[in-house]
């Protein structure tokens, strides 16, 4: 049925948000022979019918696995909206040349958002990233540097609110008193949501990006500002197929590099323990290669493990050349030299 569209040997990524007849069914959760760390899969008709098998021409396999989380970020930036006084048209997307804040933004998804904000066509003029974790904040500043952002016309600042007596006033002062046109909240924490609301500019849009587990989660919103200064809220829980295509294309063109999201690498044998203990394993995303045997290992531990294991010794050298991040070269070496499972 689809043989004219696809040929053997090409690489593909799957958009899991099928939206098939309004259903939330998704590969990895709802179908028996696809996802779930399978080594071989049978693609269900629903994926094909919804055009969710997407061709991918990037350098590394792992980029394809990160296209879905990146598409969530793309979707969030598209979902924000702004208005013009005098009419009721919603102009979709972030404010071009505006002030943007990403709160609790130094985690894996925050790193992707910083990357995307700096390297997309419609960019903010000011991007402020806050986080309470000094280690994460420092790592973010080394990966997405102030200098790189400046080359793209973005003034990038990293802030730890714990170091500031009055975070709200300080954050607003960085905008010349105007506030932020786009605020993204990357943690389901009441105080952070409320801080985001307090720093909105006129017509500012707050995007609640974090997914709460508490169905009663709520926070206070200033409705005086909603009425008189047109502040507004939105929320996104994923990206659509077009968002995923955009993320794949940007990775293929090397405009974005989501490698910073990954902190651990493992093989198929490490899947069960990793999945069961995921909340207790620190760091970012855990990348699993389902065709090799390898204990789950933090990239930062490669050098130490390399003292007794030549595979890790070489991987440590490769990632060291890439600012301590996983890379296509590291993937190539691993797949050529690791034990096949």
C-alpha cells in the first residue's frame, strides 16, 4: 500500500501522537508490536494512515529519538499568541524580538527550549533562563553560551532566583520595566507559575509547559492584569506532526543539537532496571540502544569506567571533544564496538 513512499535502508522517526479518530493511543503504550524498547517492530496501520512515519536524513539514530521531545518544544512556541490593540485577531507564535523567560529551564527540556529559541527564525531579543539548581544552571550556560546567543541576536542571561532578594522586581528590571512577552513554565510548582504570571508584560502570554501529575494542581493568577493588560495563559502537552517534521529538519541542517538532553547511555539489558528506577536516577534523558549490551552509564562517568574498560576509555575521549556531550561519532563508535545482544 505504501511501498512507493518508503524504501529499505532509509531512516525514519515515528510521530507517536497519532490522533487516530480522536484516540490517545500511541506507539510505546497502546500497541503490542511497536515501542517499549523492541528490537524489531511491526508498524500498525494507524501510524501509516495518519502519515506519522516520517523520513529522517540526519547523521545519527539518536537524533531521531529526540525529535518527539523537541517537537513538544516547537509546539509550545507555536501555541503562544499575541494580539494587536483594536482587533481580535490572535497572532500565533512567540513575539518576534520580544522578551522571553524560561522558568525552571535548565533541565533536559529546558535545554532544548533554549537551543530552539536561539536558533529558530523568529527569536526573542532577550532570553532569561532561571533555575534553582546551580549545577544544572552552570551546565546549561556551558552548553548554550551567552556568546553563541549573541551571534544570533539574542541577549541570553542565566539567573538563580535563590541568589536574589526580590526575584520578581529583578526579572522585570532586566526588561527595562516592561516585563516578558513570553513566559514558559517548565516545572509544575505553584510558586513558579505565580512568578511567571507576575512578570508578564502587556499582552504577555504564559505557557504552562510542565505536565502536573496532580489533577487538582492550581495557582493564583492576577485577573486585574488579565482584564486591563491582556495577559493570558496557554498550555501545551505535545507537538503535532508538523512540529516533529520541523524538529527533524532543523536537526538534519544542524541548526539545533538536542544532545544536551542526554546524560546516560545504556543497552537493552539495562532497560528494566532503568525504567523501574527512573525517578531515582538523576540527570536528563536516558538513551537506550536496543541492539547492544551495556549497563546504564552516566556520560560523566565514562572516563572513570575507562580506567578498566577500553570501550568507555575511547567513548570518554570522543565526548570530551564534543563539550562532554553525546555525539554522532560516539554513537558510531559504540555501535561498531559494543557487544551485540
